[in-house]
């Protein structure tokens, strides 16, 4: 014999949310760490037992959250279910830099390859918004004002701005004939 039971949490039952004070910016929006537990300390499951709604989380500064019970927890009171958290600047040095190798040329500055940068979620960053459009290039002979030669390694330094303010990242590429 088998029977199916539906567990119903009494209306007014309390659950508790713990939300991190800071979340690091990512393209698409910062997401704070959220843990919701019932009165027995059992962790609830996001999207099954509760939903988190975020606002103003797509730039550095103060963002807000609201946690709403769902399913069996639809009518529960969530302690700390609404509040704010800080979106802090991401460090661009955690991003991936892709720089294409470049053909050696006699034209001044023709060795410069433009980097493409992706965040930790694989989303492409925007020049002028997430990082400076001005790059620094270093290579053997750069101190003497010489152009790179065949098989030189060129290092490009990229400065984060906006939501990546205060950090830098480098990428490397080779010159070839």
C-alpha cells in the first residue's frame, strides 16, 4: 500500500534568510550568496522553495533583493527577506584576454594587436565601458623605440574602468613574418 502526502507549511511559519553583504560585479548582474533555512535549520532550495528578485545589481553601488516563498513555503514569513547589498568592482585580472598574433611590418605601430576580453562567465567586455581603449605595449627593444621583430613576444596591458575600476590585466602575443 502506498499513499501520497502533501506537506503544507502552516501560514505564518518563519524562515530565515542570510544574504551576503557584498557581491562582485559580473556582466549581467552581481548575485549575492543567499541561504534560506526553516525553523529547524533545514536549507531551502532556490526556485523550488523560494525566489530571489534583484534590483540595481548591474553596476557597482548599492543593490536590493527580495526573497519570496514558493510552493510549500508560499505563505511563510521570511526574516531578512528584503534588504540591500553592495555590488563591488570586479577585478579585470580574473578575466580572459585573447590577443591575435601579428605580422611584422615596417609601419610604425602596425605590430599592435587589439585584445578581446571575456569575464569569468565568458561574456565579452566592452572597450570604453569595462576597460580603457588605451593599451600599453611592451616588448624587447621597446625602451629603445624599436619596433618588434619576428618572433618577439609582445605584452599588452589593459586597464579596467567602470565596474572593473582599479585593476589591470595583461595578455601576450607573438609577431611573425
